[in-house]
């Protein structure tokens, strides 16, 4: 039976999110270890479809590999900057059976230090470059902050990490551009809008030359980092001694990049598109794209014969849709239609098709779009092309809506900097933490901390792709030094 | 350049196996932690294709889930028999950052104790049964014995474990039969022959009522367990309090089964089919099913025009094969044909197609079958159907050969038991450890130990499916008590 309460997404996002994970059967949080969760079958299907898109994009120019989970302490500690960024977050295996291990083994927080010693033996010559690999693995962070399923977990069950090595800095920079294009393509398919920024120097990936990040805005106004891309340059290749012999016979360090996406991509699909009725899934990743509900009443005129005809019509539609490659489910369970609507709306099925006796008499069925619950009659003979068209339309609809929400939550201003008026400062305080604000901030970490303290927001960074004519020189809000326009937000 | 040495599989299996993993680029063993390895891209593709077959079989009546890696000590310790079987093999996480964890966390050696506390909350009513789930995960064993890639590793990167819950013992027993059928189907597709036995009581899965196992015989005469199926009955459901409400309102414990396959299935494909030239892959799992090699010589009569024509013909064949859904690669690198043959034979590509100028003049090409290196001419117009036919033929060929090898390595005798003659005992000693021997042994662990000590072999168990008319009652070889016919072998 559908619970009485209707979920309230607005002003209540955190509770809504937990409820949705449970009711739509995405993740079960009742596992007896903090910060780790169980994927339900339905959630796992959603995860799988999302990662299949990511993999099909990666497979075009990367090869899939698999490196070990366990990293010896010594390797993990090699890159000084890198380990500083992770040492307080690493889980350590110290015992095997009742034996104390001689060398403690880290559960990978990320795999640079597992992969690069092997790159050293894989790469010999310029002919081995570029080397582009990726893996999808479980990674671990000993999170001491508040944990949250898919967003801040101790076991990230599905971390996609790509690692590339190139002959030159220019080639590596070019790979960064390709990675940006790939991630854009991926999030477009999820109908997830984003901003891309270059993280401030003091917040880049430990060991990187610079880091780019994709962020989206969550319904509570906080931003969530959903993808990162790092230019590593020669920092790791020098530490791990990864060299190649160039055409002229000289020995050179490779230039590297790495880029990652975690299951936050699943969280974003749930959080951005969902509504008070549950999930709203773009058809690309919906485990069930169309649910068919026969509208039959076992008593009343017409009787059994009519029931049979309706069910047959539903079955015919189902077969035609399956034939067309559409993931279709016919719900002919004995529940009342209302209970069925509740369940499949909760699970985010993009399109529901209802067929009742009256529809049948008119050779039609009824479409109900999940995103706006709009109804329309469709002739039975047109079902397949109309489903295809409608699924696309729904994708466009939810993407447009999400983009519009993102746009209205980015508060651009050319003026916010050292010369800010008291009134503007007041406005800034009001806005801070509710979406993204752009302002002038210098590159010093101190001013970033000041921002954090005074406004409770952090720096995302400079926009990666600047709009034409945008003003990008000003004075730092705090120290009045020369500053660039950066995005700031309260971040997950 | 191809190394000079030819691999010797016979009498030299162990070295051959290591060399093949390296030369065919399956696993890199140069990772600095004992017993864990790196999957090369080619090896990972092979692994992926093998597991895709397994998943497509499982997906028919199981749902995929994902449970956490970390198991709290208390949960792992709950099932007394179970933990006795694993406690000396468990890796323990004891620290997060610099903090000592309050509760040590085990890296799953297998997931019963992670999954069943959650089954307890998932299962409420008879309507929730049967519950059939599986996951493919990394599991860990602190192996103190000699480790070996894919066969005995500390990180099993791809453990497929299925877990089911049923309303009755009969339903659970029925699931055991389905699991047996599923595994048969799986290994048939890999062209891997097996024997199925019921393990002796003292060697069953810790906590099970009984265990069935699939074993195959490796080229060195030792058996390798490649799949196990366990009837758990109520032992875990009583420990973890997994009950359901039956139709009559009564509360009952569920009956359970579990069954697993590790990456030993990959090892078996490599070891059983491979030969002195490298891997021999059945087309179902071959990352490349057909390699096309243009036979061209840059100098000589005909010259560039002929080269161009040959390459065009190769390209046309490639496109036709790809169109037909066949994984095809055209090797038009600048290496000599011999070097290409070496590489693709090493990688186990089932079929090579060569096209040279003379072939072209005759509107034909040449097929070279990987399994027996037999050559045949095929008209260009017949390539696609002939490739399909030949790939099937190769599968049948390698399967028949493997079955024949298995058969000749099972030494059945109706006589070996208490009344064995001195001559027969001598023969038994000679045979022991080289394949499987059947003999009469009682069910006491002491006699199993005796067998181990005297002949260096262990008990696989009674055959699961007995041949008609086979004698199954005799006297134990060691204690003369009533005994059944069992298979014994030196096992991996």
C-alpha cells in the first residue's frame, strides 16, 4: 500500500533524498558499518546503465584494466604532496589471520600509487604512448565528516578512474580537453547540467599541476563535485621514474593526466530530476523505460471478456515495444491501479501507458509522462514511434528544467570585489550558500579561508569556459589585490 | 620480435602457465604485493567476455546486487562453523587514518555474513521468496601457501557469488539442481570439461549441509576446483534470524543455498586449451575472433598496385565480418607476417585469415585454424558463413579434445578398496596425482587423512551423477568399513 505521506523535496531535500533511496529501492542503508551501503537490485540496474554510458564513451580511446586494491605503505607514501592529501583518510590493513603484516597495506583511496609503478614497466618507447587506461573499482576513504549514501561514503563502490601518459605536455593538455568533452557528453546523456571550473591552486588534486572540476547544484543550493580532471604533468612520472625513449634516442619523463567520476553521478540523477512523487529518470538510464498498466475492474459490465481483451492489447503493445528495443514492463499484478502508479512513479519510469476498455473501443491508449504527469491519447497503431518520440521529449524536458534551475542559481555579478557596497555585501550574505555566486577573489589561500569564515562558502574556481566579454579582472573582496572572477558556493 | 624459445606445455606446465600470462598479456605479476596481480587490457577483455556469459545465464533468474567489502568482526564471527573455516585467512582493517578502529573490519573472504543480516530485513513474507541475488566482487584471502595468478590469489578480483533463500528445503534442493545446470551450461560455453562431486562432509563449505563442486583436470594432472554449490539449509538463517511469514501465518526460517565461481574459470580456459604456441580461445570469449593478415611484400613483381589490392580485399573482408557481428582485427602493421602469426597465435585468436596476391587472383583467401593450425582455401564470396562454421568447428574441436583428455585421466576401477592386491596398490601409487582415480573410501576424516599421507592425494567426493550400473558399495581402502566409490586426486 502506498504510504500516506507525500514526499516534500523543496526545503526538505536531505530527508527527501534518504526516503527516495529507500522507497525507490536504490540503496539500503541498514548495513552495520558507518558510511557503507547495500545496492538493491533496482538501484544496481540504474548504476549499471549509467556506467555503461560512461564506459561506451571511454572505450573509444581507453582500454579497461584492473589494478589491485591493496597498496603497500611505501608506494602510497612516495609522492609527498599526494599522500599529504590522503593520509588522514586511508584505511589500513594490518593483519592477515592472526599474523601482523610486515608492511601495512592501504585500501586504495585512488590508484595513482598502485598504477604508476606498473606504468614504469609498461612504458618503454614513444611507440607505447599515448597510454590511456581506465578502471571501475571500489575505493575507500575514512570519512570523519557526516556520511551520506553515494555522496560521501567510506566505500565508493564504483569509482571510474582514467589514467593517461603522453610524450609531451602539449599532448597531455590535449587529453585534458578530450576528457572535458567526454564528461560533457556523459552528463548531457544524464540530463545533468554543470559548471566547469579550474580549482584554486590550494585545492587542486594532491600532486597535480592543476585540477578541473564539474559541479552541479543540488536542490538545497549546495554544489556537488561530480567529476574531476587533473593535469599531473611530470610530478608523478618523476616520483615513479616513468620514462620513455624518444625517437631521437633520448630518455624523457612522460606527461600524465588522470580523471575520475564516482557514484555521485548516480546521486545527481536522483537528486536533480526527482520530485515529490519519487525518481524521474531519463530514458537512457531507466531500468524500465515504459510500464504498461491494464485498467481493468474484475466486476461490472463487460466482465471477464473485457478484462481479457485489455490484457491482450497490453501484451501486444509490450511485445511491440520490446521488439523495438525498449525496456518495457507490464504490471498485471492484482494491485489497484493507484498502487501501481505510486510504485512506478516512485521508481522514476519515464512513461506509463494505460489501456482500459474504453481506450480499446477507440483503438487507443493513454500515455502519462513521468516528468510532468501530462496525459495524452495515442492511437494503438502509433505506439512505438510515439513512445520513442515521447521518451526523447521527456529527456529534453527534464534537461531544460534542470538547466534553467542551474542558471537561476548562478548569481553573476561584475561588481562583487573590493569595492563592494554595504548593500551588496548584505545581498551577498543572503545569497551565499544558495547556489553559485561569482565574485573577485585573489589566488591566496588566506582569502579563501576568509571567504569560508565570513560567508560559509568555498571557492569552486575560475570558470573553465568563459562567456564572451565577461569581465575577468578586479580586486579581491578581502585583500583588494588583483583578482580574478571565481565561482563560490557552499559545497557538498 | 618473437622470442626464440618455443613454450613447452607438457611436463612443464607451471612455467608454461606463467609465461603465457605474460606473453599473451593476461596478467602482470610485477605488482609489489604478494598474491595480487594487474589485469592487462587484453586479459581484462577476456575476463569480461567470460563473465558476460556467466551473467547472461544468471540474469535469467537472479538479480544483481552489491554488498560492502567490509564486514564487522562481530558479524563475521556469528556463524561458528563458518568462521572456523576462514579465520586464519582473513585480512583485517584496524586503522582509519591514524585512528585505531573500535571494531576491526574484515575484507570479505566471501559474503554470507555481509549479506544475510540484510536478508533478514528484506525477507518478510512467503511472497518475498524465492529471493535470488548475485554479485561479482573482489574478495580476499590471506593465503599462506604458494600463490599463483588466477588460481590461488590474495585478491580474487572477480568472485561471482549467488545467494538464494527459499520457503522450504525442497525448494532449496531444487535450486541446487538449477545451479548445477547453470554451471554446466557456463563451462560448456567455455569448452571446459568437468567432474561434479559431492565433497566429503569434513571438506564441505563451512556452515553448509553439503557442498557440490565442479573440478577439471589441469595439464599437470592436478585437479582444480572451478565452481562450488552449497546447500546451506537453515544453518545461516537460524544464526542470522532470517524468517518469513508463511501463508498460514506461521513464522519459519528460510532455506538457503549459495554458489560461487572465481576467476579460476579464466585460468581453466588458459590452461586447458592452450598449447606450445600460446592461448587457444573458444570464439565465445575470444577478444578477437578473427585476425586478418595481408600477405604483401613491398618489393617484387606486381609492386604497390598489388599491395593496395590485397589491403583493399582484407578491408572488405573485415567490414563484412564486423557487419556479421564477428570481432575482427586487421593487422596491417609493418611487421613481417611471421611476427604477426606469433603474436596472434600467442593471444589465442581462433581463426586467422591470410590474403595474398595469388589468393586474390583466385578470388579466395586462406583460413588458418588456431587449434590445429590447419589451413584451408575459402572463396572470398563464402567468407562470412565459412567463418561462422569454422568458429563453431574449432569450439567443438577443442571441447572434444579437452573431454578426451579428461576421460583418459579418470581412472575408474570397480576394485580398488580394502581387498586391493599388492599389484593394484602399486598401480594406484603410480597413478595417484596424475588425474583422478576412483576408489572405495569411507566417510571418516581419518581415512581421508590417511589417503593424503600415503598417496599424496585428497578426496574430491562421490560423483554427483553416477553412471548407470556403476558399482557403489565396497570396503574402505584403509579401514575396511563400508564405503562408497569416491574420486580422489591431487588438487590445486
